[in-house]
C-alpha cells in the first residue's frame, strides 16, 4: 500500500514579518537628529524675529482677525466677506496668548510672529517623519529639514504671520498619515481630516489634493484600497463642507442685495482680482517677485524645481513630486495672481525632492566606487564628504550671510517708534479717529483708539460699507502714512483725500520707507 503525502496546509494568517534588528537604533538616531535640529531651527528663526523682515499689512490683518474671534466680536474686526476661510486665524488666536505673555517686543505683530515659530517647528518635525517614511536615510531627512527651514528665503518668509505657514503642517501631516505603514481606514480618514484643515487654513492648498490622493492610493493595501481612499475622501469633504454650510446658514452663500456672499469671495480670488502677469514677462509683477526670491536664495528654488522633475520618475517620491509640480504649474499660469507668500507652500516639497535626489546621487556614487573595489565605508565617506564640501563651499556662505542679516538687522523700527510716539503724545477721546495699516491696528486699540471707528484700517475706508464717515475725510483726525498706505492711495479716493489734507507731525525713517504720523487739517477746503 502506497501512502501519498498530503500537501501542506497554507497558513490562513501569514506570520508577521520579523522585526528588523535596526529598528530600535533607527528610532534613537531619529530622536537624536530631531533633538539637534529643532533647537537650531528655533535659534535661527527666533532670534530677532520681531525686527526682521519688515512687516507686511497681511500680518496685522490676520492678528486683528484672530483678536476679533478671541474677543467675541466676530470672525474679523470688520465685515467678513469670505476672502479666506477663518480657520487659519482662529488657530493663530488659539496660540497668540503665549507670545503676549513673553512680550519681548513692543508691537503686537512682532510678538505674534512667535506663533509662526511654533508652526515651523511642527512642520520641521513632520517633514522629517515624512522623509523617513519615503525611505530617506537620517542624513538626507535632516538635509530636507535644513533646506526647508534654514534657507534665508525660508527664514525671511516663515517668520511672517501668513496663513500658508498654518496650512503647511496640516498638509504635511496628511502626507505623513497617508504614508503610514499601518494603512488602515482610521489612519487614512485622519489624513483626509488633516488635508481639510489645511485647505480651511489656506484655500489654495486644495490644488495639492490630487497628489495626496495618489499617495493614499499607492500606499494602501490592494484589498482595501478603494475602501480606505473613499474613507479619506468622506472625512475631507465632511470637514470642508462646514465652510459653505456656515455661509448658507448666514444667508451669505449666494450673491444678493445688501450682504456679502461666499460665491463673490471665491470669484474675486479666482477671477476678479488683478493678476500679477506671466513669470516670463520681464516687466510683470510675478517676474519681479520671482527675482526677489532668487536674490534671497536660489538654491532651494532652482535645485528644488529640477529635483521635482527627477523625483516624479521615482515611485516612492512621486506623491510629493506631484504636489510640488502642481504648485509650480499653478504659479506659472499666465494672468494668475502670485502672492509673496506662495513660495511657503512650495518649500516643503522642493526641500524633500532636492534632498531625496541628492541622496539618490550619493547612493549611485557609492555604488560606483564599490565597483572600483573601494570599501563600502570608504566609498560612503568619500561621497558624503564631497556632498558636505559642496554644501560648505557653495551654499553655506550665502546662507550664513542671509541668516546673519535676519538675526541682526532691524526693519521694523519705524513702526515701533511711531506707535511709541503716538502712545506718548496723542490722547484719543471716544470720537478720535486714526487711519493706519492693519499691522499696527491692534496697537492703536491698546493705545486708546476705539476698535470700531476709532482705529480704522486704511483699506476699509473705501471698500467696507460698515466704515461710514458722514463727512468723508473730515471725520478723520490722524493718519499714519507708510509705504503701503501711500502706494494704495491712487486706488482709494477717501484715503487719498485724507493724505492730501493732512500734514506731518513727526517722521520716522527716510526716503520711501519712512513712516509719518500726520494730522488732518479740517479747516482746508476740498
């Protein structure tokens, strides 16, 4: 009798993969890298943060809007007209109490910049985790973080109070979750929620969503791919839906007589606002902005742009490369609007792609040396030494000079001096009105000008029906004339009248950058 052996029964549940012996070591190495990187970033970004760069009016606007939410006055300190979702400045308001406790600077906007420092540190940690999940070695992940946070261009713009810096860590968190090895429904739904928070912080981040969907799809297990990706989409859509729902409940979704509308705000953002021209036009505003970015630091911009083209051919890097390429394409569109802070959305993807491509080149160099019978350790030391030498000789001198400027120069003294003088010399009554840039609007409220029609943001004189002056420019007592105020007068007739019928009480600074405190001469004729 012949006995036939039965085939082995396959395991119904596959055995878990063995734990790599280097897992604990990698965790410790990553912890050490972050423990070194984050304090360095905090010192470089935080030193002199309130004095450099010069203030932009947007910084004061977002701080004032955060103040309005925190004091229960509404979503903004003036009429909210759906130019941006409010989640961004609500988050700023949640953390603005900490800089107020420290108060190392006299101006509110200067202290408010410390909120941005916190956002940058969170972004740096998330970027490092994402780089590691893209199979980048610790040194390459650290390089990505350095490119993202220590470039002079990054230091200059990340210090400023922009919604983009609030949106970036949420989107990086979405990519970190999308790349999670757990690949579960809960993780992917959390990724969708993070993406929604990013879009609700700065709506232009929505263009990155296709790259996130690609990352979710490729990182999912084939058997549950559709289920988890749809789950991420549902969580994203439900969270974002609260914004139009709010407008619908306020009867402000559709255009109508006597009220603002969300559709009008979106149309203004997409179509109505004046464009900055094409980047390839030598006389366009967009071209001038690009040249100013390149003057500060061309390494991340030029190197990152080329690296995106290489990275998109590498499967594990394709998601972040697609995100960067989409943002570049949006910035290049002719007739579009390219704002100063747009580069903040590009920087994390440029930095990741550039560091990853440098690492790929280094690996190939090491393998080439090994084929020449050079030992692995020696080959690694030679290649990484060459990378370090190029960085120290070409990049480091420019970065040191740029960051030294950021850590020592004072570009906000004229506003500080003006606010100090106003507090000491002007004694406002409940009816006294002063027109200012939004960057010092909160400081005027603290000095004693009323937050209603006492301190008036110059832009609202002509565009907000809630700012009603019975006698036009004659109802204004003082105006703080700054470069932004003077540059806007041609398009704002009431502002122009206030400037024309005022005379300087005191001037701080010289030339085009001067700040003047001016009194309105009400006895003059129009």
